[in-house]
């Protein structure tokens, strides 16, 4: 990794992602003095704009979406880095203006916070004005495609001008502290490393629940659905980190090789096993956190015939030596009772009961990794209740070993995922970015499920907003005498 100056060129600098996430994250990096003093930030959009107006716009957005009160010293430093370039991204000729803003002697980082449909145009435009060489890094936002075929088209368009070593595909979950902590937990602690397989683990649950609905994005969401919006990327990335073999080192390809092997080992879900392995739902009107909310089909701009899923539960099987017979249950949905993401590892029950009839069904140990909010790690254990009894028998009680990040790391701020990822791009470290073969393998698995749903012609099951999804989602686990972990 190198801490060197770069020209950070932000395409789509006036768009939602830049305003809400990318510019506030750059500001936080500035505040932490993690941006090289000579780095510049070049905002690019298609509107004509004076630099001073752009600076005012960035300031407004930082106050709106970042720290309410900006640190003057930090802002002065950041302001000094800002440039603005007006580029019509579909017009190859208009890219030459960038020559006035970037220094060919330095690394150029091009962040494409634009619709993927114009990634190809941007790469062609950059190539046309001859400011790119093999040191340029290009950052791509999701969604990369709508299915395997369309993702290949986008990847090909970019690959025409950039080598895989130059491409940084974002999955913002890989920048979350607690997702990164999965690697630390597994490989820095022998207590977990040695118990992490089918001998000790009964099953794994990965839940990413959101209380929000569609948030004014009906058009985008209806085309994508929860499968493309959340499972193809975020949930499969979490699953890969939980299930992968130990990489030899933490370098980019060692980790990505191992994640890819997990994705390749996922048992295909198709028409033959779709109804046993998946549940899809769509929310109806209800109450979330005490507030009345409309159903998916009543949201603004809705097509009332839509069959797009807003909830999914999947029983995924990984056909390899480590995970044979250990299902990974995935669950994600909009308009659930609260926002909570967690991984729960259910260990196997004890083989023999020493504690008499009242403890016939000793509950299994659980390792709960709370990804967000209230980040932390919790282990449930059985404990002797202190005290004496007339029968001399032992009373047991379920207890928790609880590591709460807000208590254990009270002095440390948890950075936003984008802060981490922007820093990694500037350092030139690809480990937290998704390689082309991972994306394409994930699409292969997801496409088969989408295809099977389509041919079954079944509508999604309704569930009331403010609940944990359709009843069948409970059945998916109940069939094997299991149940979803009840989040707090
Ligand atoms: C995005 C999805 O990738 O992730 C959104 O497009 C979703 O629909 C969001 O709300 C969730 O991210 P986070 O960081 O809030 O869990």
C-alpha cells in the first residue's frame, strides 16, 4: 500500500451517492488527516458550474449529510483540494477538459458514481483524451448488471480500457467495521478457528432487515427486487466471509480466491428445489415503529400488478468438505420491525445430557455477530445458577458473554463503510473490492433462482409491514426444528 498523492476524480459529483456518502466520507478522511496533503478532488458532472458554486454546493451537502457543524480547519483544507470539471459523459470530445485538472505524473482515481449504463462511455472518453495509463484506478458502484449476461457486458466495456488490477468494484458492506471483523474473529481467535465447520456448527443464519421501504426509488427497486438489490451482493459477500477457507495472507487475491470458491460451491437452486429452499414476500400496509405505512403496491409511482419481492428467505447449502450438511439461512427484507443485520452461528447440541430431565433440551451455544446497529459480539452459554438446593441438583441458566463495541471501544468512532473503502482505493489495496469472477459467479447462482421463480409463476407471499416477513419464512426453518434468531 502506498500513501501517495492522487487526483481523485468523482464522476457524478452532484448525484445522490456523492452528496450523501462520498463527499461526507472524504471530509471525515480529511479530518482524520488520512488524505495526502497534495491530493486533489475533481468533481465532474454535466452542468456548467463555477468552482466557487461547486465549493458552496459541497459545503451545503456536508452540513446536510455529514457533521452538522464543520470543523473550519478541516473544511479549509478540503476546500483547497476541490476542482470542478463540466463533462458531458456521453460526448467523447468533452473529456479533454480533465487535462487541466489532473497531473499525469500522479495516480488518477476515477470514481464512477453514475448509472452503470454509462460506465462504458466514461471509460471510452477517458481513453480518448489520452490521460489514462496503467496506474489509473477506476471505481465502480453497484448494480453491475441485472443478470449474468448484462453484468458481463458492463465488465467487458470496462475491461476494454482497464486491467482487472485497476478495477475496484464497490460493495459497501465490505467496508463496514463489523463485516471486516468477521475475518478478525475467525482467524485471530483459535477458539473459533478450530470450531468452524460441520463437526461443531449446526447451521448459520444471516439476516439483514431494514425498517425503511422503497424510499422514493420505486422504479429502480421494482426492476431489481430484494434479490438483486441485497442478496446478489451484500448477503453473498457476508456468506463468503463466514464460510471461506483461511486465506494464506490478507492480500487481495488470497481473500478473493477463497470467497470465489465458496460461491462456486453453493448448491444451485432451480425449479426442482425452489419451493423447499426459498420464500419470497411483498409487504402490505402496516405499522413500522408505531407509524402507519403504505403497502408496496400503494407506494408512490407503483405498478399495482407488480410481483417484485421485498423480502426473501433462502436456505443455502455449500457443497464442500467443511460445510456439508450445514445450511446457511439468509433473510432480508424491507419494512421489517427494525433495522438489524446480524450473523448467528448455532453450534451443535451436546451429545449427552448430564443435567437431568429438566434440562433435556439443553439449548445450543450461539455466537451472535451484530453487524449493525449496536455493533458487537455475543455468545450464549449455559451457566450454573449460584446457590444451594435441597436436592443437590444443579440449576442451569442461559447467560450471555457480551462484547458491545460502544462500551469496549467507547473512545473510538466507527467510521462509515465508504470512508474505509475510499481510503483503500487511495492506498491502492483491492482486498475489499469485488473481483469480476466473484460478481459473475454470484449472478450465476442468483439467476437460477430468479428463473425458477419466474417459471413457477407464483406471486410473492404478502406480509404486513412491521413484521418479520411471510409465515412461510418461519416454516423454512421449522421444517428442520429450527427457528429464526429473535433480534432485540
Ligand atoms: C443498498 C441498497 O445497497 O444497501 C439499499 O440498494 C439498501 O436498498 C442499502 O437500503 C442498505 O445499506 P445499509 O448500509 O444501510 O445497511
